[in-house]
């Protein structure tokens, strides 16, 4: 028989061993097998580029460190087993790869796995995690949906933004999701670009199991075109997003109103029409209602919101609502935190004052933009006096009058964003010098009528300000040096005011975070940037239209990342410094100064330069031929200088210096991306080179007021952009999406970069082109420029007939061939110029009849064939031709009919035309108006 002491000793020994074992495996830290598994995952995610987002995962001498404390790792408090791994965006997105699924075998207690945005193309093997409940595979490059059969506990799946799933064979037959359908609570397919394949998933799932447990379904951005009817049977849904699918027409009311458990509904970015359905009142659990960017019209129902008392988030922006919306209908929505209504000036009147009411809510986000607000009084909404938790307020573009409501800042101590731009606010800006607003990061009161001086301590009032826009007001006096105390200031716009004096040195030495500085159109003088300037992160600098003087300051060179520099319309003198070529500029504008000397060859180092404007200076010499090597240079303005010699060829050649005399070079066709060619008002001689026809993307050609001779090349009809400018139009619009959160949170509104509203684009310069059309000089810039097309060959010495093929330029808007020596008839094919608005053939020697079918040119607003040798009857007085008077036809002695005073006879209509006469072709005519 064993001695009791021996037995007791053995028990203590075994207990001690257990304690040691527990100490090794979890009681004092993470489990060693899981720690080793994490190190293998780290090796997989770190390869091959060396990029590491898992630097806190360590081995070697620190092998006993608790891995539950590592970043991206969450352990169960009791067992110390890893329950969550957040590996999203942990891999270099430029290197696609497949992940070995066996690496997750050590983590059998894992419940939540995030592999989003990891450049994954798929898995090697099958994920075998029986307790996994949440899986995020979004923002990857999966070509097929992986097998998920072993994920017996999966409840939430996100495969959004996997663009390569579109035509995947994984949708043929039964997709691998079908076995999951009966247990999924959340399915995220938004922006997956699944198009009709999304329908396959839904139909397959509903056919087999009806998705009776599904609570969250995000289908945004899939191009569905129609809503799958099976959705309306998912009566357990609490969150439904159909945003950005191209859906239109009326809402399917019978189906939508069955989803009485909905808490979040996002139908934004579609084309839904009609009135808001009254059955929305059945959705009494709604917390989020996102209906923006549709075509809903009619009145906003006054009885809708009083019923939906659970609403926390309302967005009705960018629709076609009419009538009057009274804010009093929101009085009892005590949970409301976000309200957004951007009216687009569509006629909707918003009344916040009548009838009198008191809100029960405390808003955090309030956007009321471009509305007819309080039509009679134009007052600020008075209910804001009772708001004390506001984080963001945007009341811009509302014509609000009165003083700046600084009480909004005083009452809401956590206010971060205040935009009151484009109103009618007056009086000086006053600040409480005893108050500091630490949370304010954006303050915009631009485009008002605010007068007086800027308070001297503005910097201490908002010490953490990141964006300050005071532009387009009536501020005067000097710029306060305290602005230099704004260490975090990123964007500053003081343009279009009456600030005077010198630029405070403390501003450009203290604001070390500044990336955007705009001081245009003021009365500032002196030298703008001293040698000790500290705005090293500056990327955009606008000092134009002031009275700065002296040489271009070398302190600019301290901003080594500068992309846009505009010093135009000042009094800078001396030579253009060669060191400017060391800056990585996209756009350089030095026009309207007193600069002299040659263009420095240092510009040829600016490989990223797209716009160079040196016009209206006293520059001289030869334009450096090495500019042809600046591969991205598209716009060059050299007019009104004293240059001599040939010009390089670029996307926009703009020069009217009278000292330049040379032929149009034949090598011009080497610039295949040329869009605008403006060489008018020079002394070009010789024929129009045939190589011009190789510029297939060109849309504006101005060769007027030169000495060009010979015939008009018939090959001009080969220019694609003049046949159809939309063939070459490039779409650069990118729509950002900040979709509904997994669970509602107003912070999603605050995350939006609202500084875009300030139009402070760092590199978005607007090229301007002056072109004569409709007998007057017009300036085309920005987006309008890409839609303009025209040819101006007027005031030259061109001879011969007008090529019949010119009539193939069906999309051209303006054609001016006047003041030449052209002969022969007006081509019948001109009736094919279906988009033309201005046609000037005057002051030539054209003969024959005016083609009767020209009356089919429905957009023609300027037409003149004056001073030619035309004969016969004038075109029928209908459509646009009913608007042209006798000035369009004068100087043609054999023309008859209305509006001329000569009646037509059979003899006159059939008489032969006279011989060509050049009596009127002298230089006394200047752009005759019809």
C-alpha cells in the first residue's frame, strides 16, 4: 500500500507539471504553436519585396514575448487562443500572389479573419477553420470564389471589389457559395463587378435555401440594371445596399415595403424616379436612409420622418425635389445625428423657421448645401442655437446674410469642420481671444462680403487648423504673422482680397506642413519667400496678380516638391533663374512680368512639366530646341516676347510674336497627341504641310493671319477629332465611394475629404485657348475646351477650290476660310456639317449657287458668304437661315432673293458666273461681322 505522503507528493508533482505546461501554453501568454504559426505567416506576407506591415511580430531572442500583444492579433481573454487576425493591407499591393491556406491550420479557434486588400489571386489548398465566423476577402484579385465548404461556422462573407470575378467560370453551375446560403447572416458583394453573375449567386442561393438568416446584403456597384425580385423575400434583412447599380424607374414598392426589419437602406447613386413612396413609413426600424444622387421628385413628404423615429442618418442630396421642406417635420426625431440635403439649386425651398419648433435631437453632421434657404429672410437656421454636439457644418451656397455665426464655434466645442462659403455674410470676422478651438481643422468663409482686417490672433484661436479658406472677400490690411503659428496648416487660400504689405516671414517659416498656398489677386509687395523659408512640403504656390518685385526669390528652391508655381502679373525682373529647372514642376506660369534674357536650358531638365507660360515679358533669343525632349510638355505660351527662330512642337503651340518668320515645319506630325495648334498672327509662308493631317487627335487649328499659299489639303478630313471629338475624349472622372458602414457611424461623414469643395487642386491647371468663332474672339478653357473643335485658315493667300472632303468633318463647330483667294463652288457636302455653328466663306472668289441643302444645318448661328462671285437664289428662309440678313450675302451681284432686295428671274438663276475677281482682296478687312 502506497504511503499517503508519497501519494500526496506525486499529486503535487503532477499539479506542478500541469502549471508549467499551462504557463508554456497560454496561461501567461499566447500558445507557442500559434506564435510559430504567426512567424510563418509573417514570412509569407513579407516576401518578396521586403515590405513589412508586421514588424511587431518578432522571434529570436524575444521568442517568449506574448504574441497576443502583437499588432493585428486578438486573443481570447480566457484561453489565450488567437480569435482574430487582421491581415488586411499587410502585403505590397503591386505583387499578386496566392496564399497557402495551410498556414492557418494552427489557428483552430480563429473566429474573424481579414485578408482584404492583400493582392491575393486565390488560395493554395482549402481554408479549414471550423470556427471562423467572419471572412473578409475584399479588394483583392480573386479570379474565382475559393472553396469555403469547410467553414462550417461562417456567418459573414465580404468578397467586394474583386474585379476579376466578372467572367469567372466559378459562376457556371452551382457556385461555391450555395452551401453557405442557409447560414450566412451577412453577404458583401458591393463593387465586385459581378454584373449578371451576382444574380446567379442570389438566384442559386434563394432557390436552395431562401437565405432565411441573411441580415446584411451589400450589392453596390454591380451594374445590376434591375433589382432581383428574390431580394424582397429576404425578410430578415436589416441592412440593404443597392447603391451605384444603374437602377432607374420607380421603386418596386410592393417588395421594398415587405422588408419591415430594415435598419439601413442605401439606394444612392442610381436613377430612381418619382415621389418618395409613402410605404417607407412602414420601415419603422430604419436608422439609416441614404437616397442621394437619384431623380426623386415632388415634395418631400411631411409625414414621413415623424413616423421614422429611429432615424440617425438621413441623406436626400442631389435629387429633383420641389416644393417646400419644413425642418419642423424632424422635431421629434430624437436620435438624429446626421442630416444631409444638397439641393443643386433645383427649386426646393427649405424652411427652418416656420412653423416654430424645438429640436429633440443633437446633430453631429449637418450639410445643407445650395438650397433656397429661408427664402424671405435668408437667415441662418435658428435651431442651430440649440445644437451643442456638432462636428461638421456645411451651409455653403445658400445666400445666407448677416454676420458670421461664430456662436456656432463657441457652442460646439468639438466642431471640426465649418463651411459657410458662397453666401452673403458681411461685417468683420471677430474672434473670442479667450477661447481656443482645438478640434477645428477646416474653416471656410470664402466668397462672401466680409470686410475689415483679419484678427491678429487668428493663429492662436484655431491652433490645429489644417485648411483655411478666406478667399474672395473684402479683407484688407496686412496678413497677421500669427498664421505662422498654425503648425499643422496644410492649405491656405487668401486670394481675391485687398491684403497689402509684405508677406509675413513667420508664415513661410512657421507653417512647416503647408502644401498649398494661394495669395493671388491682392496688393502684396516685396519679396515673397526669404532664403530661410521652411515650407518644404509646399506643392502648389500661387502668388499671381500682386505687386511682388525683384528677382524671382531663391527661397522657392527650399520647396523641393513644388509642382505648381504661378508668379504671373507681378513686377519680377531679371533673368529667369536656371535653378527653376531643378524643381519637379507640372505647371510654371511667369507671364506678365518684366523678365528678360533667354529661356534657360535648365527647363529642359523638367521632364514632368506640362504647362510653361512665359508670355508678355521681355524675353529674347532662341527657344531652346531641347524643350522637344520634355516629354510631357503640352502647353507652351511664348506670345508677346522678342523670340527669334523656329518654335518646338507641342500639344498646344501658342505664339503671336511678330518677329517669328518661318515655314510651318514638316516634322510637326511627330507630335501625334497634339490637340490644339494656334499659330495665327505670325508670318508663316508656303503651303499648309500635308503632315498636319497626321495629327489625328487635333481639335482646334488656327493658322489665320499668315502668308500661307497653295491649296487647302483635302486630307484634313482624316482628322478623327474633327469627325467626332468624343472618339478621343478621355474620361478622368473618378467617383469616390464612402458607402454605408457595417454598422452606422457618423464618423464616415467626417472621413470624407471635404477640402475638395475648396477647389484646391494641386495640379489641376486650366489651359485657356483663344479662338475666333462666330465672328468674335472666344476663350475656351477647362472642360469646355475638350468639346470645342474648329479650323481657322482666314486671312491667308490660299487658292484653288474648297475640298469636297471637308464636308466629312461632321462634328466640327466652326470653320473660317474667309479672306483668301479660293475659287469654284461651295461643296454640296457642306450640308453634312451637322454640328457646325459658325461658317465663314466670305471674301473669296467662290462661284456657282449656294447649296440648297445647307438649310439642314440646324445649329448654324453665324453664316456669311459675302463678297464672292456667287449666283442664283439665296437659300430658303427656314430654320436657322430665316435669321440671316442681307449682310450674309452682300457683295455677290448675281445673287437674288430674300433677304436681298433683288427678285429672282429665270435668266438670273441660270446665268453663268463671272470670271474670278480679286479686287476686294486687300488687307483693309478685319474679321467682318455678318
